[in-house]
């Protein structure tokens, strides 16, 4: 909750929601306080209570036993024996007390264990298949064969069939929520298909080791994800021993070099939490540079240039087009001008393929795609 609140501080202030969140925080805090208090109360009570009871019982024995022994009424029990008996009895009180403490600890431990078990026993949704085949090189095609996908019980993708040949680029377009990002997420196996098969070079993707599959892909996600670190470390994420020259070249390709140079400490500038010290377009260019540096055979670009102005977009798009040559790419874009040169355009609608073809084919067909293009044309 803290993390979310601090991260969304700007929105909270803008919507005058400080009070609301303060109350929410107080409530959670109070709950924690009550639970802890009740726990400590019982725990701290255990020690004086057991001592008190011990003393009471001891007093009782001393009084009653003493009376019997002194009056000579205790059949067969001599005073020496009685004293020894009392001595041994007092020795037992302490171990008995620690028994109650350990009972408390056992309870605490078992509560903790059940929470840890919940995590350890969670079903593995995507099996990394470490002993599987190694995808050493991508040679032929990625194929979606009757692929369906559900989140929980909601069908998001329905019976998708298409092939992406090596070196070709496929564009996914469609309205918001149509399932484009979900479809792209299936390729690096962020989710596994619910039905059907996803094949790389004719082999089911699940048979390859997850690591080798992901090592062949570069992804620019819809939301730029940066870490609180320097610009150069953010670009070099996942690429070991990247030289500064390589990093700079990647930044140049992504049209980021110029703005980085103007920063106070250039490539060593810290980007702040989640990249908060950069503008939206700057963040996006860093994530593109990251994909460029990784230099993967398969590229997935989810709205990679959506935060850029038209001029930068054109520059970055040129760079991306260069990068896409001899590479297989899956591009998602709302701005249709950026994908008109794709080898195939797939129009998704409510999780199904509504239309497919090249830009010209779809235009002459006069369907959904044409309507989208017409709407975007600025006159
Ligand atoms: N983690 C999730 N759990 C349940 N449903 C989800 C989840 N993520 C997305 N969805 C739903 O799946 C559908 C498709 O989402 P997806 O992100 O693929 O859309 P999209 O086509 O990429 O849209 P956009 O253009 O807005 O990015 C949406 O209806 C969304 O609400
Ligand atoms: Mg999306």
C-alpha cells in the first residue's frame, strides 16, 4: 500500500484524495496494531501467569504437606523426604513454563509456514523446462495454430491462426482491449496458450527451455519499464559486459543519444524511481535502445513509439525499420502510418482475426482497416 501510495502521489494530490488515502492507511495500520497488541498481550501475560500459578501451587503443597508432615500424619513420608519432594517440584516449574513458551512459538511458526507454503506450493503456470531443447537459432517461422487464451475464465483470444516467417514483420492493429498485447505476450511465454499450439520452427514452444526462447527476443513493452539506476545500466540490462561504445551506438539508433548527452552526467545520470526523472518519450527511447543493444533475432514492439512527437517518431521509426531488416518482428501500433510497410497486417477484433493482408490489400478491401486509416488521415 505504501509503495502504491508513494508511487501515485501526484494523482492523489491532483484529485485531493489525501484524506481518503490517509484514512485507508490509518485503517490498515490500526488493524495491524490491534492484532499485534492482542498477540503481545497474551504472550506477555503467559509469563507472570505461569509464575503466579507455580507459586500458588507451591504454597498449597507447602501448607498442606507441611501440616501433614509436622503433625506426623503423613503415612510413610519423613520430613527429609518431603523437603526433597518440594525441591524436585520447584525444579519442574521452569521446564513446564518453557513448554508453554514453545507452544506459543510453534503456533507462530505454523502460521508463518502456512503462508510460506502458499507461495511455495503455488502452481507453476509457465514451466521453465530447463532440461528442454535449446533454441540455438531461429531459422524458419513462428506459428500460431488454433491458439486460444483465457485469463481466469474469460476468453481473450479465440482460435488465432497465422505464421510469421523469418525476416518478416507482422503488425497487429485493432481497438483497445482487442487482445494485441496479450497475443504478443504469448511469444516470450509470459503466459502459456490455453488451447492450441504456438510453434517455433515447427516445435512447440513449451519444449524449448524458457531461457533459450527469451534470449532470442527483444521486447519493448507498452509501458516503459526502467529501474532506479544510471541511464547506461538501464540500457545494458541483461547484456553482460556491454562496452560504453555499444551502449552509445544503441542509444544513437534509438534517437536517444542527443538527449542523454545533454543530461548533467550524460550516461551516468540516474533516472530516478521507475525513470521518473525522464519524460515519457525519453523513457520510451531508452527501452528501445535496450532492445537494440540486445540485438535479438525476434523483436516485439508494443506501441514502442506512442509517446514520441511526430518528428522523433519518424526518426525512431526509421531506426526501427533499419533494425527490423533481416529480423523477425511483431509490431503493435495504433498510429497506422508506422506500420504501413509491414509484410502482413493483422486486424484483431474482440480476440479474433477480423482481417489480414498488406496495407494496400486491406485498403482496397474497404473493411475495418480502411475505416481506421480514413479516421486517422489528417486533412
Ligand atoms: N492480467 C489480466 N487479467 C485479466 N484480464 C486481463 C489482464 N490483462 C488484460 N486483460 C484483459 O484482456 C483484454 C485484452 O487486453 P490487451 O492488453 O491484450 O489489449 P490490447 O489490445 O493490447 O489493448 P491496448 O491497445 O489498449 O493496449 C482486455 O479486455 C483486458 O481487460
Ligand atoms: Mg496493449
